[in-house]
């Protein structure tokens, strides 16, 4: 009797085999014809789903992993948003965000109402086109335009549009699940959002810092904690009557600075999310598509008009924002190209709309047509516009993005902790290690010291790693570490000396300032805690603007890392006002015409971190810094100095005029 073979099999092995094949092969095939990889996964889901081959059922494994994938997608959307760009371009981001949300939102509502859909469906449909996803961001990185103003405005606008679009989703979804009157419903959703915001703004960051500084020093534990935070915020949102993806997005914002963009932890999250969970969400979305519906005039009409809504709304928003904010024509086109793509929030919202019964297959299929079209068009328009945008006058990474602490001689744990707090203030990474060792026993000792130093930084809660560079020359070893790890700031211990010329840094016999080719912060008498940051200026600093700006930037970062105030000691009112205007609200100024040493002796305390701007030349640690370090008050003294080649590393700003540092 012949053996009956069931096809398609219903086992978990078969489901994962088909899913893995689609996730692997789909992007490879469509990228060969110039389409984004997500198109291949969605089309693959359509192919193996119930409406075509019927090889895999959506219910069960695919749907469950897809639900988790949508949470990870929105979590990463919040985690990867550039909050510094939003702060630096706040006015532009708010202006553009208001236009690029409102115009497509209103047009989308009118379109859905014109096709006979109800108020709730029309509002949710309008919110689909009000957000945008920066799928073309790698293109602007490729063209060296990450610091361009229009890119910063687009990134900042994403914070606003995603938040507003998900708020609309929360209200609409709540209206479906509740029988309350509209006024009461709005109050219920508002109360839920307040609870969620409080949990994500205060409880979640505090708990994450506590965990990272304790048992979370083990990398696997940190990754698992991120999953706990992500799903926990989604559960809080769900209990508050809000869709879980809103909680996931808020959790991403909450951990934005605690998971550095270039850290191993971020790589782990992006790997698991990007390789497995998010593709399962795209796969499950593709399985919802009924290809027979694509030939219906109604679906084609909704898709064509929706595409017009997106194009007209986003183009008008970019044009109006460009005129108001003084952007050039290529910059306006770049703003349009970046904001055109509809992907993350749109796919999440349309899936929720189907699940809660507000969207039918016509709206789903039309939405997916728009998503695929705008993702492709966004890449083409952004690439064309980027060619016409001039490179920013100053390029570079943020000052505290990758902080390196050499431990060859002075591996002071307090210096390492200070470096860790500087990095954590801006969501950066800490790298510790030896830069020049010989082979044999010294290499093993250097590795042990590097690992011990890494644990010191991790105990603060920072994302830390260690390195040991084998080289016979301190100069080539340090230069290699700076280049290979894209170091943006070197923080080193400073040995007390009677004369500035005798100062030795980091145990290096050579001049660390000359070797690093990036800003260097030399620290003497470091402490684990400090209660105030003191920026000590004198009249000579006005002649060395670059060094003064570096000190101001580091004062801002150090104060943010320790959550303390900044005291500016300046020789006159003009200098005090100019510097204080770029340090935020939590700043105090004192005008003192005495010498810098006398002013610090009178005003500084033992628990102060005193920043003294360096001086360009062969002896950056000038006599003022050495004199202050010898004061009986015993405060921590730090001297930041920047080489000429590193001028771009202070938040992309060469001077204080017209910009906010830090």
C-alpha cells in the first residue's frame, strides 16, 4: 500500500523552513531589480499564504511571531530616533512635523469618508499617511549629509509624526473596544497615555540604569532586559486600554540614550529584530493580501488616490517648511524624499486596523500598494536630491559617541567612571584598554587590566568594551585605536607635576594630545561623584574660540551625565551671557575679574568638576590648569584640548554663535 504524504505539512519544522526561505530569498531576489528588501518578504508572504499556494497558515506560529515583530519594529522606531537632532532642530522639526502630519491626515480622512467609511475608520486611515519612515536614511549617510539641517529636521519631525499617529491609533482603537461616550473615551485614553508616559519616562529608565549597573553587566542579561522592557511597556499600554505598539514605541524612546547606536547591545537587538521577528511581521502582513482584489476598480481607485494624498501632502509640507525655515531648493527636495516613505508606523497601524475590524481587505490592499510604491519612490527622490545638496561646512560625529580611556599607566577607576558618565549622557559607548604592549606575559597582563577596566565602566551602567593593541610604538597604537574604533573623545588620567611641561598623560611618554588627533580630556584628582560642574574662563579664552567651545560642550555633557548644575566663572558679563545661553536652563554665572586661579580658589568646592579650556600649541596643559590643580580645595580638574583636525567633533559646530552645544 503506497505511503500517503501530506502536503503541505502542518508541522512547526515546515512552517519555519518556508518562512526562513522566504525571509532569505525574498530580499535577495527583489534587490536585484532595485526594489527594497521588505517588498520581497511581503510578496513572499503573499505567495506562500492562503490566497495563492496555501503552504503556510497565518494563524499560529507566523501570527504570534508577527505580533512580536510589530512590537520590535515600533520599539526600534523609538530607539533609533535621533533625539539630539530633534533638540538641535526643535523649531524646524516642530514646524515640519505639524505640516507633514496635518496635511496628509486631513486629506486621508476626506478620502476615506468619500468612499463611505465611518468616522473611526477615516481617522485611522488618515493617520496612516501622517507618519513617515526614514528608509532612505542610509542614502544621506552615503552622501555625507547626516549633519545637514534638512536631514535633522526630517529626523526630528519623525519623533512628532510617529507620536501623533500612534496617539490617533490609541484613541480610535479605544473607541472600538469601549462603549463609553466620546468625551469619556478621550479622557480614558488620555489617562492611559499619561500612565504609560510616566512609566516610560521615569520608571523604565531608572530600572534599566539600576539593572545595567548590577546583574546586567553580562551582555546576554542586558539583551533579555531589553525584551522585558519592550514587552512590559506593551503590557502596560494594553492594560491602560491602548494598543501595545504604542507602549513599545514609548519604551524605545525611554531607552534611547541607554542603548547606544553603535553598541553591541544595539547590534543584538537589531539582529534578532531585523533577521527574525520583523520579517515574520512582514511575512504575516503579506499573507493578508488577496491578489484577486488588486484588479478591482475600487481597490485601484483607493490606492491611486491614497498615493496622491501622500505625495501632495508630503510635498506641500516640505515646500511650506522649506520656505518658512529658509531651506534651499535641494534641501526641500531632500526633505520631501525622506518623508515620503510609508513603512513602519503605517504597516503597524494597518495591521491593527484589520485586527480590530475597522479596515476591510480593500483598504489593506490599497495601503500595501502605497507602502511599496512610496518606499521605492523615496529612495529614488532622496538619491537625486542628495546630489544637489552641498556638504555641511562641518562634518563629524558627536563628541561623546565613542569615548576611549587608555589605561597603560593611569588606569584610575574614577577616570573610567567619569568617561562612562560622559558617554551615557549622550547615548555613547566607552572603550577602555592598553594601546601599546609587547608580546608574552605583558600581553596577558594588559588583557586582564582591560577586562577589569571594562567591568568598572559597565558597573556604572554604560555600554563598555575593551581593547588591547599590540604595537611597539605608542603613537601608531593610539592612532590605530582611534581610527579603527571611530573614537570621538579620549579621556585620560593626569599625573600631578610642578610645571605644565612636565605633565605626563595616561602613562604615555609621548604627547597624547599630539597623537590622538581627536579631543582629549585630561583629568586630575578624579572622584566617583561630583555635585557641580564649574567652567572657569578668563579673558584669554576669547582668543581661542575652538578650545572654549570644546570646554562648553563638555561642561554641558558632564552636567547632563551627573544631573548637576553648571557654574560659569567668566571675566565679564558679555562672556558669561554668551556661554550661559548655550548651556540650557540649569546654569549659574559669576563674573569675577580676578585671575582664573584666584576665582576658582574662592568659588570652587571639593566636590566640583572644574573645566579649564586648554591652549593650542606644544603645552596644552597651561600653567593655569596646573596652578588650579595644586589648590588646597582639592577639586577635580579637567582640561579639554582639541587638535585642529578634530574641529568637527564638537556637535558639528565650530563656534558658539547661533547654535547650542552639547
